[in-house]
C-alpha cells in the first residue's frame, strides 16, 4: 500500500525506509516519519543545519548533518533530539552507530573519531590527507582512500593502521568496494587493485582513463572508467596471471563516464548494471559456466538510451527489474528479461533525486524539490508528495 501524500515546506534532504515499512524523511533540520496506517511523527532536530543521512528506526536512531550527528528518539508521538549532539569542526563524510551510546564519525580531514554519549573519547585514526572515500569492513575495520594514492586499512578497535601500498602517489583514490575480507580499490592511476586483508593479490590494468566506479562479488569484479569503459574481471590464484578480464562492454556505446555500477551473481551467470554521465544505462550478463579465460563481450540484456542526459541513479530492484532516474527528470522502470522499458513519469520533481530506498515491490525517492515519491514496481503507480 502506498503512503498518503504529504507536503513539505522545503527540500527533502534525506530519506530512508524504517524497520516497520514506514518512511523517515528530512526537510532541512526537521525529521518526519510516516507509515501506511496514517501515523505521522515529526520533530525539529536542528534549527541551523540540514539532515543529510538517517540511520535508525521510527522511534530511535541518528541523523547526520554537515557538522553534527544527532541522536533522536520518540516521546509521546514526537521525534525528539537528545540534549547534546556530536559537533565537529570539519565536514562529516560518514558515521556508524556502534550502539545507542557509541558512534564513530569520519570527517573530511581524514579523522575517524569515537564518541560516547555525544562526548569525544578518542581519535581512532588520523589520515595524512583528506578522506576521498571511506568503506567499512563490518563494525571494526575501515578502509580509507585519500589523496596522493593513500589507502589504509584501519583497525577501529586497536587503532592499528596498515598502509596498503600499490597505487601511485600522483592520483587520488576514487572508489573502494568490499566483499568480506576482499577489498577492491581504484582511482586516478587507471588501475584497480584487489586486496585480501593487507595483501595485494592482483593489479587490474586495462583502462586508459581514471576509474570512477567499482563493484566486487568475489571472485568477480567490475570496474568503470571516465571514458565509459566497463570491464568484468575474475580472480583465480591458480591462473598464471592471477586471473583475467572476462568481459567488456564494447557492444554498448556509452559516450560518458561510468558513474554507477553494480554486480550481482546469480546461478550460472553474473549480472552487471551501470549508468553513465551521458544517460546510457545497461544491464549485461556473463555466463559463469564458461571455463574459458579468453576475454569476450558482455551480453547486453538491456540498454536504455531513451534520454541523452546523465543517468543519475541506477538500481537493480531484482534479478529482472531495474530503476533508472535521469537528470532530465525522467524516471524509468525496465525489465531485463524482455528488454522492455517504460517511462513511469517525467517531471521537474525528479531533477535532483537525492535518495533512493526500497525493495522488490516499492521504491521511495526523495528529491531536492521537496518531494517524497513512492513508486510501485509492480504497477508503476507513483505518488508525488511535492509541496502544494
């Protein structure tokens, strides 16, 4: 069932689904909760800062702003902020709640800070340069990619830091993907590197421009670069070269940088979905039953090129359904099995989609125009919650 439409008085800056199927959404510093039974709770957590990220449930959790992390809770039907909040002097690039009292906060200057009951207890880690990207291996290990080729694996319990040396010092780390103990990093040096723990297993070299996007489901990896090239790789320690490039996207003309990429392994094949800055979107398959180490083209199951603008959001909803939002304001749903695509809606409300969350049946979107949209994947029905 779709939620009843609600109106905001300003931009929707963050949205997520709650554990009970409701929606948590932020307008500036105010947090709203809605569910299909008509329950609405709200509360202003901060008067002077916008909520950018929400982690929690309908009754308790944390909200991240540019310089604050605020703990919220429900009291008598109102969402309240804790008396004290976490405040930093540097912009926050991410956070992770460990418990209701303990939170780890990562800032742009490369610090990972520990807070207990909103009081800073220690600096877990200080990167020597700005943190370009941070990814977590569970709750105890962070992988930090920075400027000048810096890549570090940090034990957040002991504070021990292991430098992962391999990327050149003249470029930045642009993307980090993690699958269990395996790390895939890539950046300006046009290489991707596969690590197991602190050990470099394989350097993937084939791209001619910087790599913006990575995905890993070991032993398969996907990389996408600035020139629109998508490559699929397979690692095999028994192979003479540690592995091989199994497929490429040469059968799809992308004409743009790869800004989003995902990788899923199904029975008998690997599926890669990606979108580019030019608006091309593709879902491709590779047969995993083949033992050949020769490179081949990815088999394109779906190619959407109905828009000549940037594909801003590409999300595989299931093995057979993909959602694409273009910067021209068009929202598409497409079916992989038969290659069909459908324009669900085209509106200025979609021009700045900031968040997407959802499941097989429904999607929840937040946009910078103040809209909360819930889309039925089955029927394509869209509820537009834009201000009146």
